């Protein structure tokens, strides 16, 4: 019976993972399609200014909402029978926290404008977004753990497509194109967030329960420095480039980050299915299947990263005007970040499952500090290339620190770490070769095809493994689980 339930969970996870990936490709594809449009409609200074707003808003959102939705992955085990009550309660808690910071900004508007380097109109838009977006995140977190991908897809379509279409419309009719982009990016989330907010309250019928608030804060607060530090790793270089190099340089740097967004999109899609599945394996102490699956999981993503780096100049040409081509040598440094982030996140999942979120925060804070210090010393002297290298070094530190912390708290070898480090080393070497051939496409493309053939031949057993874990027929599950539980 246990094997049969595991089989059902695995097959459901695979189905959800496929649909998450396909839907995110379609939905996020709207964003990717609009990036070349926005980069041609907006000037470099306008684009740089908006991207700087996004970077600051992303950081401020964590500080003023506490990212309470991150507690749901663990709460589903502890409040299995009262999950709707829990979700309703933490939705209200999020409003209380964000409302408090919004009130402070209105009372001390001068300080707020100076601190954020924004006018009050932009601050109002930002806080309206932050007051409503947690409801969407909370409901989607519930859908992810229940693998209700249809509901997840529907909400994503409404918010992301609405964002893109409204932004394009407002930019064309408003004289202040930056303000049009700003309002268009926030309004759909505000509208749908309000609707979902009341849905959560009606289902849970709980505005306040001390136990739930205390539980959510006990998990989310220690994790907040981690979330802030992750955001610093991904956004701080953009902010510093804007301050040190100016809006045009910030636009170029952000354009490369937009290419990395393709990988972040894919990682988020995979992680929506991977995180609940892997935590369930940890909960059941099924380490063999987890170890085998992690190898295939990493291999798939490493191939995607390497392939995108190899065709980086061509992707950059599609994403923006020719004036952005000077930033193409940033591509390997920025695009390697998601590969390192994915592997680090494997260990972060362990820390969250073990309720050791303080460890996660310490590791990520140190990695973020490495990035900040390097940018302070080298960005002004060496320009954009320094920002790329500093970001990569920060992600390397992120992986190594989380690896060290996680291994101290969990002695069982959960992942294929030998493969992980060798794979990352090969990926970095391949990326360096591809970057050296950016001006020689006639050599670069045949070499890429050859590399893909070699990878498929070398990894064919891992491809079989991932399918054996997820979709093997019920009568052979027991034998397969026994096989998969052993090390290679």
C-alpha cells in the first residue's frame, strides 16, 4: 500500500511538473515576448529606471511582507486538517505587517522618498502591490502542494498576461511612459489579489489565531534574512550599476538578466513540482529515489543553462536592439547564476524541512555580503564585467555555504554531490569555451550540437531513472524502489 501511494504521488508530481513547465513556458513567454518590445519602445534611461524600481520593490516586498507564504510547505504537515484556517490567518497577518510599514512611509514621506529614491506616486503603487500580492502567493503555494496545476495556471495567466497587455496599452496612450509601465505592472496583481484575498478569508473563516501567527513568524522570520540576501544576490548588482554606471549601463546589465530570466522561469517551473515531491521523500525517509532523481534533475538544468549560454548573442539580438550587443560577454557570468542557485536550493529545502531556517539565513547573508563587498571595490574600477563576475562569485559562495550547513544537520547523503560538483565544473568550462567563440558562430554551433549528443549518450541512464521514479507501473514499484534506494 505504501508503495502504491508513493507511485500515485510520483505520477501526480510528474504530471504537475510537466504542466507547470509547459504553462510557465507559455505564460512567461508573454513576458519574454514583451521584453524586446519594451526595450524598443522605452529608452535606455526609462528602461533602466523601471528595472531599478523592480529591483528595489523586490527587496522591499520581503522586508514589508515577511514572505509568510514560505511557511506553507512545512505547515501542510503540521496543520493538515486546518490548512484553510492557517492560510486565512496568515493572509491577514501579512496585511497587518505591510500596512504598518505603509503607514510609516506616509507619516515620514520625505524620508521614504529619499530612502527608496522614488516619488510618493511610485511608493503608493509599490505598497498597493505589496498589500495584495501575498494573497496570490499564498493561494498558489496551496495549489502547488496539492498539485492543482489548472488553478495555478489560471491565476498565473490572469496576472502575467494582464500585466503585459495593460503595460503596453498604457505606455502607448500616456505621455509619461515610465508611469504607464509602472501602473500596468501593478494593477492586474492588485485587482486579482483583492479577489483572492476574500476567497481565502471565506474559505478559512479565521482572521486571527495566535498559534498560526506564531508558527508562521517562527518559520518566516528566521528565513527573512535568507530571502533578503537571495534578493541582494540577484538584484543588488543592478541597483549598484544604476548608481555607479548610470541608467544606460543598468539597462544593458538588466537585459542580460532578462535572458537569465528564461532559466529562472524554468527553474521555478521545475521547483514547483520538485519541492513538494522532495520534501515528501524526506518525510518518508526515501533517500535512494531522492538521490537518483537529484542527479537527473541537475543534469537536465545544466544542459539547459549550457545551451542558452552557447546561443547567448543570438538571444540577446532578439531581446534588444543592436546597441545592447556590447554586453554579450556578461552572459556566461549571469546565466551560470541560476545553475548555482538551483543546486543551492536543494540544500535550502533540507534546511526548511528540518526547520533550521536560521542556518539558511546565515549562509545566504554571507554570500550576499561577498557580492556587496566585491561590487563596492571593483564595480567602479572595472565596470559591467565586474558586476557579472561578482554576481557569479556570490552564487558560488551561496552553494558552498548551504552545502556545508546542510551536511552538518543531515548526515544522510541526500543528493549525488560528486555528480553535482563535476557537472558544475564541466558547465563552467563549456561556458568559457562558448564565450570565447561568440564571434565565431560557424565553429560554435557545430560544437554545441556535438556537446548535446555527448551529453545525451552519457546521461541516458539518468533519463531512464527519472522516468522509473515517477511513472513505473504499480506491479514493479517495489523492485524499482529497492533498486533506486541503493547508491551507484
